């Protein structure tokens, strides 16, 4: 695929990001059949272009991810600039907001400021949508807000969970709030929030989920948030007793006794590195120390945007899976 640059929409740019890294390779299309995947059965998905014979080198535990310390600030700007203008980019861990001014200058947009319109969360991979046109940015934001009010999802994520949800699909609803613990903001569920709770910042959140494939005690899950709240999808899947693979923030809230999972109190559980059982480590070909560095397997795969005219069919932007995500699918038997 190629990086999408859509002049009809008034100057927005699209980047792809892996957890802790960036890569080139996005597309803009009308809503396709299972875009970005080929399907062989109704519940088994395979990333296009992947196969067991063309796998990623086994000596790299998390292919496609570079550490920030390996790149200078100038190199980070270069990586972003190359990705935006559809040249071959390099992966690397980036702080997008901190380099937007340099990226703006590097792209020759001295009279226009780049703004982040939509992006995956800090630890997630996937699409990043930038705009240098205030009118386009405003139009897109209105589209997203209107879609949320109408309960129409515009973002679709792919996730791999440690554990298999009890039902194959459904809607997750939870009231959430942010609490500061040791200087870190963490999301905490709130049971039966009062009006006072709502006024003090508690939000009712909703997400759709659908299990696409299962294997080795894990699941490939499609997630579509209907609300926007920090770490919403991570917390929603944790509440289903199926934390996301690579979730080193909320997975510790899920415990196991005699094979049965349960939730620890959020207030009494501090974030810690995710602990995977020995069988899963063998499937993933990881040591415990490598597993403690496992990237979050949450990927913003597609994003709907309004067409050029009000009655046009929405366009869909697609981001291919990062290499480490595709390899995890293969190791767990979640693709054919």
C-alpha cells in the first residue's frame, strides 16, 4: 500500500504508527469488503501479504519497533517527513506532538500549522491523521462528533487478548474516571455513578467487540469504540477478564485462582509488567524478560472519513498490521 495524500479533502496527511514505532504503508478507499484482510471463513482473518513462509526473522522479538534512544530529534522529523510525502520511511519510536513544528517546516508548510485530527493512543499502533487545513480539520472533527452522537463507530481496532471473551460479540458499557496514582493518571471503573460523579468527571463509555478468531488461549478481537476516553479499549477488555496482550498498565487487575479469572480492586492494584503463563510464552517464542517488553497489541486498523460531498459514501483509511502483530497472529494460530 502507499501513504494516502488526499487533496480533495483539503490537505490532510496520514501516517502509520507501530507501538513505539512508525512505518509507511496506508491506503484510502471507499468502504471495501474486509479491507486489509483476506477471509477464508466467517471468523478467520489473515493479514494481506502475510504467510507462514514469509515470516519475520525469529531473532527479533518485536520486529518493526526501534527504541527512541537510537534516533536523534532531527532523524525523528526525517522519518515523519518521509512517511508523509510517500517516500520510504523508517520505523522508530516518536513523540508526534513534540516534533510537529519541525515536521511542518520540513514539509514546506510554513504558513500552515499541522494538527493531529485523529490518532491511536500512545501505546497503540495504527493510523495517525494530520491536517494543515483548519477548515478540513473542523469538518472532520464535526463528522466524528456527529457519528459518536449517532452511535455510529468510525474507528475499527484490531486487538489480541490474553484470554477469550465469554461471548463472541457484544457491547461493553462501563462508567470510567481518571485517578492520579503516584503521579500517573490511571482509569478506574465506577459502579452505578451518581449525578455528582458525572459532574466530577465520570464518563459513561461504550464499545462494540467481536471475536474474529481464537487460538492458544488468546483471541483476535475487533473493537469499535463509540465514546472517546483515555485507555478505554484496554480497560473495557480488562473488565471482560481478557486483558490485551502487551498491556503493562491494566493487566495486573486480572487474577487467576484454580483456572478461574477474577478482578482485583483497581484502587489496590498498581500497574506492573504483564505476566504470561509458560504455555503462552512457548507459543510466542519469548522468554519472561522479553515478554515484559511486549508491545501493546492494539492497532487502529481503519478510520471512516466523510466523502467530498455530503451525500457521498464515507471513505475508509486503512493501516496494515505492524510486523510484530502479524507474527503474533501466526504464532497463536489466529490466521490461516
